[in-house]
């Protein structure tokens, strides 16, 4: 069994979906969890669930599209317990969903800030603490990082950039013991998938809901990646359908 006792983890986009499932799982494994939510109070229900199960969690509220607030967010993350071992960059937006000629430029700007600029800025501000703990960074990617989809110009570009940032962390972090993984969770039942289905913009919008998996499944994979047992995959793009995750549904 993977134990995270004594570890501190920050998870962005912790209010729902993969972020929420990962927070609950990591807390059960002994981690002190710092929940990143858009507004203060958004994660209170998750905190209550964690505490009721004997875990420990705190919330830090920050709209990561507001880059001026990211230095304070980094300070608040470290201030929660004075250390940081793991960062899960999960927060993302699928908007704008539009063909290239119809892209809303304000939505495009916000998308790039949320999906890549904020991640780079935050890791930059947390680098010293991650180096001290020889920490882990898991960037939540998507097949969109490698495969273009109609109407997803901003999302595909942002995820492709996050994939390259994963490799950049590996390049510059290896000498400090910082590990980074890019993880594609597959088709997951999330609020983002609801938006995609409503948009009817490309073939992904019409995939049957029965093909979607629970957020609990990728959360298990993320736990394995920070366990120390998979460090040989440092800097890699990993997909939930890869062989190393084949027995994930048997993983407790």
C-alpha cells in the first residue's frame, strides 16, 4: 500500500472531478492536502469529508487566471504546513470551443493563462520547496496535447505546451531530484466532459457516456506516479491506457 504520511500535496482544480478524487485518495493515504479552489469556500465540502475520515486538509482560494495573484498563492501553499512535496496541476478550461475564425480573443487569452501560464508561474515560485523535498509534479494532460481536434485550438495548444513544460521540469529539475510526469486520464466523467458533450463541436462530443470512467480511476494512477516506484518514467507523457496502469482497477 502506498503511504503518503508526512507528505504535503497541492492540487489545483480540487473542487470537482479528478482533483476532488485525488484529494480524497491522497488524504486517505496520510497526506496533508492543500486544496486549490477558484473561490474560498468552494472546497469546504471536500475538507469536511476528509476531516470526517480522519484526514487533514486546508483550502487556498485563487483564480489562477489572475497571474498577479500567483505569488501570493505560492506563499499560501507553503504557509499551510511549511513544506511541499507534491504538486498536481489539474485546473484547466476547455473554452473557447470554436473554429479558428470564430475564436473569442478574450476567452483565448484566459485559456492560455489557465492552461499553461499559471502552471509555469506557480512551479517557478514553488521550485525551491520542491527541490528541498525532491518533490513531484504531475501535470494533467490529454490526448489533445498530441492530437488536434476541431474547435479545440486553445485547449490543444495549451495542453501541448503543458506537455513540453513537463519535459522542461525534467530537464532542469533532475539535478535537484524534482520529478515530473505528464498524465492523460482518458475519458472521465467530469464537468468538462459535460461542456464538451453540450457543445457538439467535434467527435469527442458524441462519444457514449458509457465509455467514460470514474475520476477515482485516474486518481489511483496519480498516486502510483508519486509513490517513487515509477520514477524511471520521469519527464514522460503517460496515458491511463498504458501497460503500467493495466491493473489499475485492482489497485486499492
